[in-house]
């Protein structure tokens, strides 16, 4: 049976954002820079999975490290592995920074969506632009994940 995993943005400040992902007592907290648009990337990745992608791989910029996400879908659940690399493009390490399987896709999608909504509400539009200046607010990605969640729920309710 799929299990719940929570994702949240802890803070965003001066081009850095800290996220946390946790399941029971297993958690991971990592700060990433704005070299890539991490909030938009995770929203887009989860939307792709909700819309039928079998797997996604994407990276956050740890400046100079790479925080690589590997997410594989199996029906309505996910297997997630987060690996840390000393430089971009480095080969996979043996031990992930965090991993979990049997994650409930719909619940995780809601957690990612809520995390972004809470971050944007806490900062406001101008505050978001001030703290994450190289990227715009991911309003389109947020709308897309909301639509994808609704479609996924309808498809799996039938």
C-alpha cells in the first residue's frame, strides 16, 4: 500500500532555497541555489508523472554540487531517490542522500503543490521575486499540477 511522504520548502532567501522531504523518521534537508528553477522543476516533474510519465530525472543546483532526483512511477505509487554529487554530471554514488518507495503519488503531488503555495503565500509576489530573482513565480506550473491532480484523481477513481 502506498505511503505518505511530505515535501516542503523551509525557506527562500537571497537566491537560495531549502527543501525538506520526509517520511516517518527518514528525512532529508538540502539547500539549493537559483542556478536552476527548483520550485518549477519539481512541479513540472510531478505533473509529468501524474500525466503518465513512467519516470523523471531532474537536478537542483547546489552550487557547485548537483542534487539529482530520480523518480519512478509504478501505477499510483512512486519510488524516489535523491543523490548528491560533488559536481554536475558526476556518476551515481552508491548511497543516496534519501530514498523511499511505495510513495502515494496523489498525496505527494498535493504535498509538493501545497509547499509551493505556502512558500508563495509567505513571501508574496514581490517577496518571491526579491528572494528568487533569476526566476519568475511558477504560476503556470502550479496551475498545471492542480489540473494534473484533478485528472489523475478522476482517472483512478473510475
